[in-house]
């Protein structure tokens, strides 16, 4: 099966469990199992090539310009990890089916699990390091979802957050490291990078790249000092812990170190950092594990310790160390996943994971006892179990490893680590299963059904099989080792044997096991000592650090973002002015190339009105209603100016937008205070005025200089003028630019408009569902309302005029391609027609007659425009390529049919929907409890008993 | 003509800036609208001013005004309506929620207050 399918299957499969959720738990688990099984078999079909030492590749160009390609590669190492991921995944899925309770949403769980599985397979099969990074981040995200699967548990949420913070930070560092690596080699393809050991190690950027990549690996694989997140991630459901934290995710860092081993290892830096980190992690993790009372916490720290062991082996940089690491990865995955699942069984049956409350389960849960005992003894390094073999190889390797010039350091620490390791294994068996049967278990324990114990049992069979007959695993491990070494070193000749003779490793092994047993004998005093010794608590430190960073961010944000908008506007204006002044004084000014055009009486009159309105706005803005009228004058003059300056489309748009804007502001003013009080001092106003005048002068100067000079280069408008009819089939160049030449822009803009309208709708909903609702409903208007709520004249007039307006809108829409008009303007015109109905006949009347919701109209508009664009794909053209033809249906004249018109229809619909949704949202706020929603026009509001007092009372009738 | 348009832009900018620097939401909204006009007219003027030559192709006409700024400004006008509506909604929501239409956060009693309003 193609590698693409193996990677893609879990991702596509992730769609199914959620959909199958209602089909029942078995179906849900079944489909997940099937998907994983398919991927697993797909992987196995590639086995012959792997055995023949071939590398299977699959390539798909994604963004070649960036060096980011979907390149996959399957070699021995990748096969090994993918095999673990999918194989153990199958067991976990079967186990989870029986583990999760009825209250857990199984579809959600399996969706996350498959996403995670796909991301993991993606990591181990990536041939492109950028692609690998994408999958790497995906594992961080999907594991976040999995760890926090029990959302109701605070530990789950905190653990998930901590895991995401730590691994996400490492991921960021790794992106930097990988990019440096790619820059050094000049390619992001792993297969190329792996060929360039000398080039990379000679580069001055080798050390930074190494440090960054190792940071990513160490955080992911929970190496000291980043080991603390793993135990907290144990708040996840046990199948997650068994999968992510024993066999897969924490091995991702190990995998990457193994993958990069040929090019990164062998230098003093690699050796010192990786070996030290591994050793420290191994000893520390094992030590903490001994004193953990939570079953899963014990296993978590033992995982940390074993990951340290593997890291240390990779750090030695020798071929034998690498082989031992590969072997231990295999062994650890088998016994640790079995142990995690068994811990889940114990938890499931006794309802506690606290070792102090357990004991004597040997008789009550014999099957679980056997499984745990075999797996734990393997972890402790007892002969005839697979853990013994790889641990022996590790000890053997340490005797040849000299760190910091001290030949005894690594071996003795390794023995200490193994001793601790043996101790917690014995504790696991002794304190949970041995001893007398107790009568105070939280639940009555007994062995679960085979659905739960079968998956770990299968793994334990492997543990024993490899332990008794190591030669079974030898060829496979050597194959994987060969691909790990990548030709940089030869695969060691050593055979996998239980008995190597009386070698130092054997004595070390015996010392560790005996020491572990002795440690258990004096466990009580040791525990007391441990608990009285003060030691740093990683979680507290982590939370302190996070709090410190958050405090820093808060201080910076609070200092800059004070909520004083006026100050932002002030600073912004000054900055822009300063930048403009700088450009003005340092730049050169070419001579004028255009003549001033004379202005007749009409433009001067219009200008006078505009300037007067602007001045009036400044001086009279405290009267808000008056200032609305004044801004209406400004808008009107701008529209007239557009007409005068050869822009009929703009004039029509500006004019119609003006109407809806004023209506909108009136609706808002209905609630807002009607006057602006005097608050700022004279000094402040003088300051603001001087800034404003400076800004105005600057923009005047800029515009004036601009208009008297021709463009430096010939504008592209000539192209549009020349091709509008030939290429776009329309004579209104502005409209052709909108719907054809720059249709993509327009498409984006109608989407923005739609989003703005939806935002307004959402804000209104929030207001109406919050505490504001009561206040709005019981509001008494601050000025008398009209007694005649729906004046007859207006009602009749608007209803009569409605079809006429719609026809005008239709006409403007249709002629848009050739004459001023088009979807934007038609949309605004039609909106005004509908708004008039709201104003005249009331909200309830209009809403009752409304067949389509405005959201739907926006959506339909965007959809129509988008589908028009997609349509051009079917004829092999790029998105939004337009076409047109002329048809003649007797007795009509010949007319044009253009796909652009369809696009314009989308624009039209989106504009109508957006404008109407905004205005409707505002008017919904105005409904009150004391007013009946009347369906009838021309009704009289009897509450109005006082005569009209002020002329401003007319405003509630609307503009 | 150029002088008239440029000075109109200047006047609208001046009034807009002054209003934007006020302390209540409503004048700020008006100021933003004025700035929108100014910017739109400025962008429009970047096609230079042409009288009586609309960009509608005719057989017997050879000079046209620059259509490109017009197309860009047309969408800008519609979008600015959407944006104005959003600001109005936000300010309205703020006013209804707190009975206060100041644009700046008001100083509250307590350690958090830094009533630094310019």
C-alpha cells in the first residue's frame, strides 16, 4: 500500500467515530479498529522491501518553492516505529472499548486517538523535516486533547495544559533547529540531510541547531529537566497513558534522536549533553518512582527513567549503544504498555490507584497478577524476560563509556538507576498483589473480562517470547539498527544471548536486583526519610514560572493598553504626522505636470456647504441629532462631487450608503444620550484642535501636490479600459473591474461585509441574552414617542413604492455591466426598500412577512459568487475566470449573458443580507416590554398623553 | 478644482481628527465617518480629477477618467458602512452594559486605577 494511504488512513478514519457515535459503542470502536487494522496491513505490505533493505518512498509536491514537500520514506527505523504505533494502537483500541464507561463520549475519544495515531505515523514516515514538524505539532495538539479528555477533572485540564506548554515550547525550539539544519544542507529532505554528516558537523551553526533540536526531543521525551509534565499527564484515561506515554508520543523525541543519529551524534557536544541528560533522567526518574503511591505516577516516573536510559544509550554515539537503544525501545514498549493497561484494570476493578490502599490482589485478580508480575519482572531486569536482555546490553555499554574523564561514573550511575528500577518493580508487585487480602478496597475486585486483560496479555506473551528466545528479535533489531546507523557505522556483530558468561554486566545486573530487593526490605524508614527531605516540586516551579511570565506580559500589556482610546488616537496621529513630516523633509519634489482646472460656481457652492458642515460638526457636535444632519450634508456633498468628477457609480453607492448609515446612527442614537457633555478643558481642546489642524493641513498638502502631478509610471488603468469590452464584455469599466478583473478582491470584500453583519448580530444576541435585556425591555424612552406609531400616509406610501423600488433595483442590477449600477448599488437600493417597510409598518409586521433569514441571504450570496468562481475550474480555467456571450431571444433585442452577472448576483445578495442583518439587529434592541408587537399598521399608542413638546420628537419617526 | 478637492479633504480630516479625539463614543464615531470620507476622496483623487469623462465606454469618446481608483473606492464605501455599523454596535453595547459612553476606560477606585486619560 502506498505510504500516503498509511498516513492518510487514520486522519480520514478520524471522521468516522464521531459520526458513528450514535450507532453504539461497539460500532464506534469497531470502525476505529478497522481503520487502524487497514493501516497496519498497509504497513505490512511494505515489509518485503524493508527486509530487502530497500527504502520505500512516496512524493507529492506541496510547496516546492519553500522546500516543503509531502515526501514520505519508509526504512527500517520508520517501519519499526510505525509498527509499534499501529500494532500497540490496535491493542489500545480494543482495550479502550471495554475501559471507557458509558458516560464517556466514545466517538470523541476515538477521533482524537486516530488523529494522534495519524500524526505519529506521519512523524516516523516523513522524509521532509518541515513536514515532520507539521506532524510533530499535530501530536502535541492531539495529545493535548487526549490528556484533557476528561474535561470535568481539573487535573486533566492542568495536565493537558502543562504537557502542551512544555512540548509546544520544545516544538518551537525544534522548528528553529530544523530550519538551521535545512539551511546548512540546502535541502529540507531528510534523505539528503542524512548524507551530509561532515558538512553539518563542520558548520559553526551545528551547536545551535543541535541544542534546539535536542530541546524539542527532550521536552517530548520527558528528559530532565523537562520530565515533570509526564506524571501530570497521567490524569488522562488509562488507554491514553498506555498509548501515548509508554509506546508512542514520548518515543517521538527518541525517534528523532535516532533519526538524526547519523548526522548529529559522535561529537563531544552530543555525547556530553545527551548522555548526561539521559543518565540524570534515568536515576532521578527511578528514584522518584520508588516513592510514588499512585500506580500510574509510579509507572510514569519509571517511563521517564527508561526513556532516560534509551537517551543515554543513543548519547554514547556507538553502534552497540544504538542497537541496545533500539532493542530497549521494543522491550520497553511491550512491558510498559502492558503495565499501564494492567494499572488501568486495577483502577477499574478496585476504584483506586493508591498503592497504600491496595495489596493482596494476588488471589482476587490472578490473571492481572500474572500479567503484571511478568511485565514488572521484565522491567526489573530478571532473566528469561526481554527487559533483562536490553538492560544487560545497556550495562555492557556503560562499562565502555567514559563521561567527564571518569571511567567509573557512568557504570556506577547505571547500576544505581537499575537498582532503583528493580526496587520500584518489586514494590509494584509486592505492595499491590502480595500480602494479605484486605477488606477495605473501595470496590470488590475481581478479574475483568478478556476484553480488558487480553491486550496486555498479548504483550506479555511477547515479553516472555523475546526473553526466552532472543534470537527471534535479533534479525529485526539489527535491521532497524542498520537503518538507524545509516551507513555511518557497522552493525555490531554481537549476538543476543541470555548467558554471556561472567562479564561485568552480569555482576552489575545481580547487584542491581539484589540491591533492589534490599531496598524494599527497608522501605518504611526510607519512605519516612524521603517524605521528610525537602525537595523542589516541579509543578510549583512550573506554575511559578508561568505566573511570572504571565505577570510580565500583563505588566507590559497593562502599561501599553490602558483602555484610554483617546490616548491611542493621539499617539497614532502624532506618529503618522511625524513620519509624514520626515518623508516630506527628506524626499524630493518633482515639478508640477498638470494644470489646475478651473472650478465653476456649482463646485464652489458644494465646497462651501461641505466645509461649513465640517465646521458645524466641530462646533455643534454636542447636539448629536444636529451633528447627524450635518454629517449627512457632508456625505451628500461628497456624492455630488463624485457625480461632478466623472464617477457615477461612486456617487450612487455613496448616496445609498449615506441613507443606510444615517438610519443606523439614528437607531443607535435612540438609546444613546442626545447630547455630549463638556468634559475636556479648554487647554485640551486647543491641543486636540492643533493636532487636527496639523493633520488636515498635511492631508491637504499631500492631496494637492498629488493631484498636480502625473503618475511616475503609466497606471495599469489603461489595460482595464482597453480590455473591459473585449475581455470582460462590459462597457462600464468600474463594474467590470469589480466583478471580473479584480473579482477575487470583491469576493473577499463581500465576505468581510458578511462577517461584519454576523458580528453585529452576534453582539446583539449577546446583549439580548445578558443582563442588558431586562433593562432594555423596561426602558422608558427619554423623550415622548409618537402616538401614531405607524402613520397611515407613510405606510401606504412605502407599500405602494416598494414594487417600484424593487424594479429600480432590478434595473440597476441588470444594467450594471454596461451602465452605472451593479450588484453593490442594487443591493443597497433594495435594502432601503425593505428598511422603509420596517420604519413605516413596524418590526413585527415586516418580520412576519419575511420568508428568508438574512444570514441565509448573506450565505447564499457568498456561495453564489464562490460557485461562479469555482465553475471556471470545470473548463480548466483559474478561479473566477469569467466568460460571456450574446444571445437573442425574439422578440427581445440581443443581450449579453456573462458569468460575471452571476457573480454580481452573489455580491447583490451579500450586500442585501449584510445591510439588512445589521439594521434589523439594531431595531431588535428597540423592542420594549410595555409595547405590544402590533401587526396592524396605523394603530394608535394610547400611552402618549402629552402633546409634542419639542421639534426633535419627530426623530422617532426616522429619517 | 484641485484646490477645492484638496481643501475639502483637509477640512474633513481636520474635523474628523478633532472629533476622534473627543471623550464620548458618538463624536468618535462621527469623526471616524468623516475620516472615512476624507480617505475615500483622497483615494479617488489618486486617479487625478477629470470632469465629464466617466469610465463608460462609448464609440465616439476617446478620453476617460481612471476607473481603477473608482472601483477600489466603491468597495471601500460599502465596507466602511459595515465597519461603522460594527463600531456603532460595540459602542452601543458598551453603553447599554455600563450606562456610560466614554471611549476611555473610566478610572475605578482601587489599586488597578490608572486614570491616565489625555
